[in-house]
């Protein structure tokens, strides 16, 4: 999932009618939520952790999604592969790291 999809999931899960209510729920600034929506900004690790807590998701999976989204925007294919593996396996496997540096 991408940042905006996670934000929408929180809104749905808590029946929030606006991004203002979402910002309050997440203890974020409304302008920051707007930035994620309008500028296509990728959530930072702090927001990913908050979202994982609010949606009762594995924090590593949400963090991985954020990093995948960011690395895709940067065109860094090897890091996309790394974070996809982290998400799939639920851990940071040394074998994946060794392929990246070999």
C-alpha cells in the first residue's frame, strides 16, 4: 500500500470524515496530511509506526511499504527489491543484504 492508501485506511477504520479529523487522530499537523495527499510525499518512519499501531498491522510491513514507495520514486531498484523482501519475510535477512553488496 502507498501512503495515501494507508491514510484512507485509517480514516475508514475510525470513521473519520475529514483529513482534519485524521490529523487530530494521528497527532499530526493538517498541512502535513495535505502534503502527503497533494505533493505525493511518502510517509516518514514516524508516521508509518503510528499507522501500524492504529491499524494493528506489523510495523515492519508498513515501514517496508513506505521505503518501497520512496525507493521506487528514486528509481533505486535494488533497494525496492530489498524492502519487498523485508516485507515478504518479515525480517531483514542478511542473505538479501549480501546480494546487494556482492
